[in-house]
């Protein structure tokens, strides 16, 4: 179906303006949640600017809605390779050997993967040898709709208004069912009973000394945040309990709740913490996720991972909030001193704060 947004996005994409595609489409997912073309345009654009994690999310969504063309499937196989999921990548590549448009490229990648023992080498091969050629092959064509008679246009407008109203009603019903069925009701069993021992007192053993009331309040807040899909707040309250004099039984319940927390993406994360907040009390934010912008320095590429220092808040070279050490355990082409946006998980190693990358993409400088 014709859409002005998708028509314009396809023109941007075909001209290599991938950031323009993302800026145009990223906030409009509610309108195109059933459009494979929308997810293909957005996913391929993310990959071509280096955001492999988001690219995987969008292209996988497109594949579930409709079988994508073979070059898109080939791009998805490259994403799995970049994210170190070799088994899934090889599965897709072997299937692509059966199709003339992808047979040659799939064989080249399989041959290189079979000979290489270094994930970084595979990643560089994809960035330098494969992606530039794939950019030329993946194009989107949408025919622009012709102008119709005024009466026909009014009929079309009326028809779409009716469809929109039906969609709103249907969407509201689906949202109600979703909230009802996905309210994470499985945590209702996680309760602090009157019989539970709440706190213990062993001097000098805890970072936080809490009362019974404080522990109950933290546990209620963690559950409420979890049910509201605000997992960062839930994790912070879990950390409050784990670093306190709460009893082992209560800490076990907190850990059980922690195991249910899911990894977010750039769009789903609700509460974001600042560098200053985390630097002040690191133990309160362990295993929380942050979305920070900044610049990469001291880049080091190893056999198993990539490490660098991230200058938080320095993406425009005006304000430096602080520096954090970053660990990246999948292959991706990075450029030192360029601005990036990172979604990462806070880790504490020997008391020092590290950021474990979930997804990242380079910020286009104007």
C-alpha cells in the first residue's frame, strides 16, 4: 500500500541517506507495525550506519511479517555474524546458496568464515568487502500514487477515517488484553509475608543499613516498577536490598525478581541514569542499563572483545560528564574520536564501573 512516509524513506534510502530514513520512520512505528517494508527500510538503514543491534531487531520483525527478498536475508545473516551468532548466520547462508541472486556472495562469506579464526577479521571483512557492495544491491521501489478525481479522493479519505477509527478501537482492545495478559502477574507470588524475617544485624557487613519498613518499601517499589515495565527502577531497588542488611530470604526473592528483568533496546528503556548518579553510588546501579552519548578514545581490539574509554556527554565536544571503560564482545567497525550513542549495562569489576555494550551506533555529525 502506498504511503508518503515510506515513499520518501525509500528515496532517501536509495540515495544513501540512511540517517534521514531513521529520523523519518523511527518515531512512527505505531502506524507501520504491520508493514514489512517499514521494518526493512529502518533495519537496513540502521545496519548501514553501524547500528547492528537495532538492525537485527527491525529486520527480524520484517521477516516475521513477510518473507523478505534474498538480499535482505543475506544482510540479516551478516548481522548474526557481527553479533557472534555464527550458527544462525551459517544456517541462513547455506539456504541462500540455493538462490542465484545470493549464491555467489553467500559462498564468499562462508569460505571466509571457514578459514578465519578471528571474529575481528570476520567483522572487518564484512565492513570492507561485503557491506559496500550490498548497499548497491538493496534498493526499494515504491510507485507514487496518481492524483484521483476529487470525489474519489473524498471517498478514499472517508474510507481511511473509518479504518483508522476501527484501528483505534481494535488497538485499544488489544492494548487492554496485552496489559491484562502481560502485566507480569507471575511476580504476585513474590510477597514479603508477616512471618518472614526481614532484616539481620551484623556490624560492618553491609553498605546500607535498612529497617523492616525500608526493606518492605524497596521491595514494593521494585515490584511496582517491574509491572510498569520500568526495569531500571526495579533493578535499582533490588540492588538496594541486595546491598543491605535484609535477610537472605528477602534477598532470594529480590534475586528471583531480578532474573525476570529483560534486556531493553533504545526505545523500550524508560528510566535513564546519568553518569553522576552512577559515579556517586555505583553499587546501586549494577546491572542497570544506560543510554549515553559521547566519543570513543583509547580503542583496543582484542581476539575476544573490543575495549575503549567513552567520554560521556562529549559528543559535541562541549561538556564532559566523565569517562567510563567500555567492553564490547561482538565485532563492529569503530572509529576513534567519533561521536556514538551507546546502550549498555553497568557492570562492577573489582569495584570499578564498566559499561557492557548492548547496542551502539555512530552519530552523524552535521
